C-alpha cells in the first residue's frame, strides 16, 4: 500500500511538471505576447497561460516598483521603458504589441 501511494504521488508530481508551462515555451507557441505597457498578455486563455501571465506580471510589478522607488520615478515610467527593451529584444517569431495596440509576430 505504501509503495502504491509513493508511486501515485511520484506520477502526479511528474505529470504536473510535464504540463507546467514556462515563459519561453509560451512565447515560442504564441500563447503570450509582450505589451507596450511592460507586461505580458495572454493571447490564448487557458489555466496554465493565465497562471504564467499572472506570475510573470506580479514579479514585473514588484521589480518596476523597486526600480521606480530607487530612482524617484513612477512605476508606469519604468514599465514603459522596460517594454521598449523587452520588445526590442524579443526573439523572431514571438508576439509583440505594436504602437497601435495590434499584435504582430516579430
């Protein structure tokens, strides 16, 4: 019985790891895109994509606020500067938002 439980938990852990979506994979698959406001957007709404976007954006918000506080500027200004850099460095084939708000493949 104990062996079966261990096997079950190991199988579940491996299956969650296999379905977990990382940022690079999401970008490669066109599931997410970089917005001009410095945040990631879900281009396809699934639980994994939404969770990933929420996680990435929460980390970005914290980083933008920290940088803004250190430099005496607004977090929105930091986010906009970050957006320009992120979009400029986006890999070919990844989705980015253009200045009109449309999604384009870089």
